[in-house]
C-alpha cells in the first residue's frame, strides 16, 4: 500500500461517535482477555455514509493510500479500521491515533483516510483479508458489517493438539458446550498455515467465508464476522469457550459427550441446520 495524494486540511470527528466508541470498547475488552498482545489483532467495521457524516466531514480527505489490488465491489463504502502496528490497549485512550475512518475510492483502487490514523499511520496490514472477507460475506448476508481478527488463546492452543480437519474440529467444539451448535451451526473453517498479511491468506479466508462466519488460522488466531459488534464478539467468545473446555479436559479420559442424536435434537429445538457431513445419524 503506497501513499498518493495528501491533503493537510481535515475535520476532527467527535469521539462520541457510536462506531468509534464501539471500536475502542471492543479492542480494550479483547486486550484485557489476553487475546491481543502487542499489536496483535485487527478489526474493520462497515459503516453507512449517513452515520459517518454526522461526525466527520466526508467531503474532505486527509490522505489517500493505494491498495495492493482493486476492491471495486466495495467502491464508495466506509469503514472504521484499526491501525497497522497499533496496540489494542492504547485505542481506548487515543482513538484518533490508533483507529481510522476510510472510504474506498470509486475505482476501488485506493482508500481515502477521512479521520484518524494520525502521524502517517496506516490501516491494518490485514486489510486485504478484511476487504476480501467483507466482499464474500455481503454476497450471502446483506446485514454483514464486522470482520474481527484476534489471537484467541485457547483456539490457538487447540490447533496444536487437535486434528485440523474442519468437520472433526467443528464437531469437537459442538460437543464441548451445548450452546455451540446453536451459535455456529455453519461450523468453523480452517486454513493451512499461511504467512499472515499476505494476499494469499486473504483469498483463502474469503473462500471459507462464503459458507462460514468463523475461520481459524492455525497457531495464529481466528477470524469472525457478523452484523453487529456484539454478535461477532459473541461468536468468537463462544468458539473460544469451547476450545477452553477442550483444553481443560486435556488427555484425561472422556466418559460421556453430547451425542450426535442429542446435537440433532438441539438443532431441531432451536431451528438451526447443522453443517452437513458432521453428525452421524
């Protein structure tokens, strides 16, 4: 991502903007949980022009940055994103220095920075993965708005000890907590290990997002998507809780589990459809 046109005039957004407050609160919460050490983790939040223009002058651009590849599907869309190299623990005390509101250009080849990312800061290095996932999720869910990447501790640990087959991994998670099948009946996607920040990992994550809202990067972390910050965080929180239970069991003998028939009964009771190929009935 390279810098192009730079303008020195801008408009300072009120940090009372709900979307800025949500980003500050959720990043701080994830940091306190120990999920986002150092500058780990990143979040992007799709916004409507109407909600942005209440707090930011959308007619003025502070800087424009070239994208590594065009995202014409997102042309004209607004996002608030975490900054590259920024620490989640600092967002709540300095939102403008650690977050940025951006708009994708009409060509889809640039993002215009409208607020934040002070002193030449850039959007998250995982922006390619975020944008590709936004594109795919919007195709299947028009209410989609959030992409959240975090280094959830127990999920990472589980990728060292569990078979990385998606169906087996999903079933184990479903069996750890009764609510899991209800919260993520679409299961979890799992990638092979890929260098983070690359276009390749963005493309592969987006492919998984065509059918699932959760994608796990082995030994690294988890990507979750949703229509609200609460629902997206809750989705990841549920996967992480199940992984925690799995890790607490460790190598001890398991004497009983939630059976496939019980999982089927659960799905029927809550009106969800389990991902095919997992339950043996």
